[in-house]
């Protein structure tokens, strides 16, 4: 830490440069001491600037590393998932079995832009927005899964 201007400090009770009290007796005399700003710490113990030194670029590097980790672990997978979901929504058409965000399962009867007509039961049709589709419903996999569960319940009895 090099200063351009020397620091000065005063010591009460001493006259300019002398160690004896002033001749006036008991007055307040002031001694001025000049300092060059150099510390008494040996150079080997002083913190060094630079890439890994105290007060250097280390905090900035840590922030960038944390942002990189967040991007790789959180942001990027979320963006991938959103793109895949959008592709699925664009590809959905008449006859597809879907499940909505509200949990309704049905078959698409007609498509008019962003509005889909979905049959959820015999002669029960609802209109939903395309954006409210959670995904495709695989009735064959559901039927096989429910059959396996019912078979396991029969075996336990």
C-alpha cells in the first residue's frame, strides 16, 4: 500500500521535534511525525495482489463458478425440458390420448388453433387450452400396470 502523500500524526505534550516539554511550562506542545505509508511488516508476510491474492479477482471467479454450476444443474435442464414439452404440444393432434394439468384424461376430438375439444367420458366433451396439456397418456401401459397391481392383490388373499 504505497501512498502518494506522507501521513502525519501528532503526539500531544511534545514540541516540534524536541523531546523536552516547552519552555512555557505545562502548555500543550505538539510534535509532528511524518510517515511514508510503509508498514513495518516484512515483505514476505504482506498480502500480495494478483489472481489469488487477498482482494484480487478471487471473489469474482467464485461468483462466476457458482453461476456456471447453477446454469449446468438447474437452468439448462429446465430449458431442455421446456423445448421437448413444446415440441410435444405442437405435434399433438386429433385422436391422441392426453392428460391435462388438472388430471383429466381424455381423447382429443377436434383441434381449433389453441383450443382442443377432449372427450373425457362417453358423450362428455370439454374444451381446454393446448398449453394446459401435461403430456400424452399411454392407456396400454396404464392398463398393464393396473392389471399387475390387481393380480398382486389377488395373490395376497
